[in-house]
C-alpha cells in the first residue's frame, strides 16, 4: 500500500528508516505547502504521514485539522525528534498511528502496518454509512501488491479464511474415490479463482478444504467481500462446474491474526492464529455457515454489516454470522433483497 | 473470413486428396442444399470430373457465397465423425484450421463451430452467423428501472458514470458466457445467446447480473440510490441482422414484454420454455408468477434469510 509523506524536508525524510524500508515505489514525498491541494486527490486510500519536525504546536495542530477535514484520508504523525509532548492529542485529532523517534529508526513491519490499518478500521465505525464506498467494484484492479511484501520465514498479519466441504464422510460413502477427488478438484479451482480475484491465496489445503490467506495490509478489506462473493457464486459453481449431482454444501470462517509464513511445507507451522481458525471452522461453524470473529467483523465494510448477526461466542471471542442468500441455500426464503 | 491464395490452395488439396467427387458433393450439400458441381461448373455430367477440378469449383462456390467458415466446420465434423459410417481422413485439415486461427478464429470443439478469438474483436454474430438467416437464440432483455427519474434527480455526468459502470458489468457478464450485447440504448438493451445450452447460459447470466448489481449497489455505487434493473429471458427463432431493432420479430417482442410488464424491479423472469430447461439445481430458485394470458412465468430475485 502506497504512503504519502508531507514534510518540510524531503531529503531528511528519505533517510527515516521506518519510511525508507517501504521502498521508493511505495513512498511519495511531498512538501507541506502541497498538503491542502493534494488531499482531495488522495482520498482513495494511501496512508498519509505528516512530518511534524520543526513545526510549532499551533502549526502541526492546524495541519492535522486540515487533514482531518478529509474523513476518508487515513493519516499518521511522524515525529522523529519526539517533539510532541502529548502523543494522545494526535489520536484525538484523528490520526491512526504515531511514529516517534524510537519507531522511526526501525524498519516498518507488515505487522505494524496491519495493526495500523486494523485500528483505522475500528475508529471508522460509526462514520456515515451512506457516504460513497471506498470499495471498488472491480476489486482485481485494486488488489495491491500485498503479497510482494510477504517474506517466507517471517511473521505477517493475515485475514484467514477457512473453507471446508460439509459432510465429507457422507460424500466418501456415496462416491467412488477417484470421482470424489475429481469433484473436489473442481471445488478447489472454483475457490482459487475467486480468492485470487480478491488478493487471497490458498495456503494449507487438503482434500475437502483448507485455509486461504489475505495479506492484512491491503488498502481495502477484501477477505469479507471474497466470502460474500463465494456465497453468491456457489450456485454457478453447482450448475456449471460441480461434478456432484446435488448442491455442494460448505462452511466458511474468517479471522484475523499473524503467523510465520512459509511457501509450501506448512506441516511444521506452530501458530495460535492458525489453530484457532481451524477450531472455529471445524468445531463451531455449522454446515453452510459463514462465521466471522470480532476482528474479522471490523474488516467488514459498513454497508455489509447489515448482513451480519451475532452468533454467540467461541473461545471467549464474539462471533458473527453472515446471512445466506437464497442462491446459496438452494431455495427461496422469505426476506428482502435490500438492506437499504 | 479473408480468402487468399494459400487458403484456396490448401482447401483444394485437402478436398481432392481426401474424398471422391461424389462425396465432396454430399459434404457440400450440408452447407448448400442440392449442390451439384457438374451443373454449376457446366462440366458434362456423363464424364467423371477430375477431383482437383471439382475441388476448385467447390471452393469458388463456397467462398463466393460466404460459406467458407461453415464448410470448414462441416469438414471437421466429417473428419471426426465420418460420413454415413464411412471414415474420412482429411490430412490437410489442421493446416486449414491453423490458417483460420491466424485470421482470428478459434474452433470451439464443445460448440462445433468457429468463434472469434480476440478479446476485443467481438461482433454480434460471433463471426459465423449470416445476416438475414434465422437462428434459435436465447434473448436476455435488460432495463434500468426508473431511468427518467434518476436522470432528472442527479447531474448528467454522475448518471452517465453510473450507467456506464452498470453497462460495463452487464457486458462482462454477457460475454463471459459467450453471449453478445445485440442492442443497447441508454438505460437498457438486449443480449443474445446462441451456443449450446443457450437458455441456461442466458438465465445464469441474468442471475449473475442480479447478484453483481447487489454487490455494486452495496459497495461500489456512485449514485446516492441503488441502480436496479429488470431482466427477462425468452428463447425462440430470430432473423439475424446486426441491428436487433431491424430484426424485431415475435421472440424479441416476447422478451421485451416479459421484462417491461411482468418483471418486478431487481428480478429476472424466464418464460415457461426457458424454465423447462433449467434442471434440478436452478429451477428451485425460481417462483411461478402470473405472466401473459394468465400463463405462469418464473421469477428469480436475490433474497436473504431473515435475521
């Protein structure tokens, strides 16, 4: 995800380790005098950093209020000399991160950026839901190079989407092994195609399902939208691709967490987040359901939250369930197509 | 399709090397009924015509009458299935197909015909239909609900942008299923599906438009209010002309009637003939509603379970 830094000293900012570690293609540096005019064109998602070094308290407060007047801009304060006495004041002004002296001299990790975006998401709850959406219709065009930042062997934040076919034992009884294997291969292809369009990748996958990863530092939370699209598309899979005679039922669960990422060779991975999503998917999610943890719920665009409802708690976490469309249940049910 | 000397030479060699004149005529008659190469060429019927001469005459006639693509499709059929239980080998056929692919055609084995291969070279008629001829189509009629009110209520540029997005989405859905937008005017249009399973493809396309429009209205719309459409699918014979307006026959009128008078906003309706094709996975998603002359038609809407 691209970041734009507004500063009085572009040369100095280029050397700030926290920003430099993003790579030049991920960083745009502009002067403070450009701030007001540039903001409207930045409203579709880059993270904005305001460099306050050398500014008076009144001046940086004024600039923060200029940025905050653009509610769709997510901004952070860069304070490389620890000049701000009351750090909380930047959050009160609407900032989503504060980069003080200690952090500025370290590398920006994906985990940190993920946490920043998750926080930005949380504080945006309650904003005007009727405002135009940031979520583009053509998500493929908006999926950034999030995977380029994922380094094997390092810990990263992800949205974890668990998907598994229901009643696998029953299917095994009813179908010849090779026929069932071919049928499950088409199911995997269906899932792979949709998750790829939303920036996700199957990671741990066995015969009847597995786990899909979405890098969490994407500018737009595609994982819940991906789950919605899988629900809406299941009827087309059943009619056009499935090798099984009836509708194929499957369940999904979405959570947020971090894990050390490995390409393949996932057998030795020890991760609470991975264990937890498998537990949620296998032990708590009922056939056909799509459940989301509270963290994953925070990723859901406001407009989509009307389609979620509380579904109890699991391992101390609040769980939400996405309502199912008629095309996913295989029959028409009473209800309105419109939440508004 | 462009006819050049290389294709002509290949064609003549392929025919003359693979079948006698009598069989050539029988194969040509699958494209041009009652074709008689002797009569057309003026060659005395009492004397056996040399294969190469017959092949040259046939090629000229086929090319002149615009049946070249169709004839190659027939040759593929004959070489793969034989003719009246007789095996027919046409060794040069792959080279003819390669020539056609160079010209932007792709042979669809599933459909048994050539289609345009280029993503950006789509024309109504899929490159193979002939104007003025009658074909069986499945038609999908689309109309934006309350278009006039939307135009009055919002700035022209905003409305144009929204309608362009919706049209773009509809076009993608139609072409994804090998359909074509046959006619589009401002707030609605007509799409045609021609290939195998055309009624299923048109219906799935309509359902997917309903679903995608839901996602668009929820997450991507640019107007303050949702854009809603009415969709209807009907199938039947249509005289094919590049302009659907000029084609206007009973099948098109029926599709437009279903959409405009019998379809609720946000819904897709299909005629009884289309419904019978849907099968056990799709049919339960449709509900019978009153249609023309008190006969039932079938309606799909994206509905959600109640909270």
